[in-house]
């Protein structure tokens, strides 16, 4: 009888993936590259409108395409970083995967968050300040463009950057609570200029970012936090239209 050779061979455990596999230097490069990309997007849009002799009547028709191009350049750089430098897929690396909860629940949590943030904003007596966002809502086309951007590309890009790329590193270093909060602070500060440097608005958006980060952490899915973010924006935009284009102070 031949001996059982397989039984004598030890089986090595599968290696545990080191996630996130990127470094803080990669994150620093990404966010440092953001401003030049957005500037380049604006330059491209202005150049195209000048070459074609187009006259843009609305700021939204100029700023939103510029932001779209800027995001495209920025995430193209991130794609090359993950794909060429690390040899990893873009979407899976940033955990754009189905969540363990239903899409409907993600949407409802976004709606509930919007109501909660609006309530906190009322308690803080958040002022209705003049801001660049209002300046873009000058006509129906601008309103529709902003609505589409705020419920699609905007949430996806912000979630990929803050919850998909930044948060995993911070959670690994500081734990879930510290990592989620610290990833949400720059997210809130990013919107300061958008709301005329109002600290109350920045605080409210930071709180929303913490909720998005919590969704990302418990589900392991950046797609889930993006859907929650998009539904959050959608409810505020519905309130905007219901109030006759008066922007809610907590959006």
C-alpha cells in the first residue's frame, strides 16, 4: 500500500491582503493634485468656449463642465496610480462593491440624515448666507444641471476620494471612530468657500460626512455611502425646488 503523501504535506494559510495597500504619501499626492486638475478643467472649458465663439449666459454652464473635467483628470491620475504602480483594479480597490443592505435602505438613510442635519441646522440658527451656489441658480437650465451633478457625479467623486481612498488609511491608523471623524473634517472644510466661509455650514457637512463614513465602514462599500450621499443631496434639492429656488441653509 502506498503511503498518503498529501496528508504529510502541511498546508500554508492563504496570505492576508494588506488593505489598504496604498500609503499616506499617495493620499497626499492625490489631494495636492486636485487643485491643479480643477484649474486645468476650467482652462479647458474657457479655451473651448473661446475657440468656438460660444457665449455662456450662466455660471453653471461654465463651472460644472469645468468641475467635471477636473474630476476626470484627478481620478484618471488615481486610476494610473492604482493600476500601474500597484497593479490593482480601480473600482474594487476603492471598494465600489454591493453592500450587505438593500439600496432602498441606503436611500432611506440618506433621507433621514438630511432631515436630521436640517434639524440641527435650525437649532444652530444657521444663517442663510449669500454664497457662490446661489449665484449659479439663475435659470432653469442651471437648476437642472446642478441637480444632476449634485445627485450623480458629485457624491460619487467625493465618496471615492474621502471614504474610498482617505478613510481606510485613517481607520487602520486611528480605529473606526477616529478614522471616520478625521476623514470627515477635510470633507466639511472643502465646502467652506461654497457657503461663504460659514462655520455652521462646515460643521453640518462634517456631521453628514461622519454619517457617510459610518455607512462606508459598516457595509464595507463605497457604493453604499455614495447612494446615501446622493439621496441626502436629492432631498435637499427637492426642498430647494419646493421653496422656489431658495437654497436650504443646510444643503
